[in-house]
C-alpha cells in the first residue's frame, strides 16, 4: 500500500527519485511562476509575445496599483469577506453538532443519514446550477449575500460533517462515560468536553472551508450579478478591457485575490497540521 523506502546504498535510485521530484515540482510551479512574472510585466511585453522571457522592465507598483484603481477590488474583497466569514462559521457549527450526534448516538437510520451527508460530496456541483438558481429566485434572495451563504453552507456541510464525525469518533469513550456518570447532559458534554478537544480539528476545517469558499468562481457567477454582491473571484472579470484583456493586470489581481487564504494558512499552519493528524482518520 505504501511505497518501499529507497535503500541508502542505492545511489542511482535516489538520484532518479530526486530528479523526478524536482521535475514534478518545477512543472507544478511553472504556471504560478508565469503568473507572478506576468503581474510585473508591462502590457507591451505581452503584446509582443514575451510571456516566458525576462520582462523588459518591472512595473510591479503600477500594475498592482491599477488593479485597485481600475476595478472595485476593495468592494469585492468586502463582499467575499461578508460571504466567507458567516459561511465558515455556520458550517463549523452545523458540522460539529451533526458529527457529534452521528458519532456518539446510536439510533435507527444513523448509518443511512451519515451516508446521505457523504453522498452529497460526490454530486457534481454543475448539475445543480439551474435548480439552485431557480430556488434562490423563488426565495427572493438571488443576487444577494444570503444566496451565496445558503448555498455554501448547504454544499460544504456534508464534507465538514464527515471530517468532524471522524474526529469526534476518535475521542476516548471513557471521557463520555465519565461525563454521563456525573450527570452531564448531551449539550454539556458537547460544550465542555467535545468542543475543547476538537479545536485543532475545527481550526483545520476552518482553513479548508475558507479556501474553498473564498476561491469559488462558478457559483459566484451563477448567483451574483451586481458589483455590490460579487466576490473577488467574479470581480476579476472587470479587469478585462472592452476589446483586449490586459493579462498583466489580471495576473496581478489574481495574486492579490490568492493572498488571504495563503496568509490564513501561514498564520494557522500549526493548528492545521495538528487538526489533520489527530483523530481525523478513524472511521
């Protein structure tokens, strides 16, 4: 199931492994490097086809300043924050409660209910486009923050419940037996025992959810039209010119949009690693 370790004396195999790893990393980083380099090029370089060569001059300050000057980027950032923050909060709350019930309470239909949560992760989001759009129109929330929040909460709760259910199931049974013997109610056990112990898992889940929701592009286009609602991923389209796309500005805007998830991961990296390695693998 796992690859065998390379023997210390097998130098040729080690060299081939290192070269193969370096090649894969280079191929993976090449598009990112191209975007970064394009974000500091002048528009003339792109018009002349200089996409991979060294820029004729660096205009980093001008390009990144134009991203905010030529578009409502600050407004789009605010929109994304207004959508992402409550979505992450609600998904974490729902998945914590659902995971607690599914992992610690045995009742008829427990497995079937859990299977429904898991099955939703295998449903392609694209086939839901028309039904979800029609539903939001009937609810009167189309082209509002609430439409995107409702969808993200509904769509992400399945994965989050799977994650939290496995995490809570890994907690020692003795903790719950001792709490019940002391007369603690299920709500007290959830608040005073489960919640403190699963904080690393919630931190890891929050980072994943933040990244998924912040980077969503498809549903940002389907459920938002007005600039006062569009998140940053959909707002990047405003950087396209009427007759030609200024790819240097689009690349700079892409880097700006990608910074919040990266910064959040770096700030919470320790909690993320602990949350993924503690208990989240027990079925």
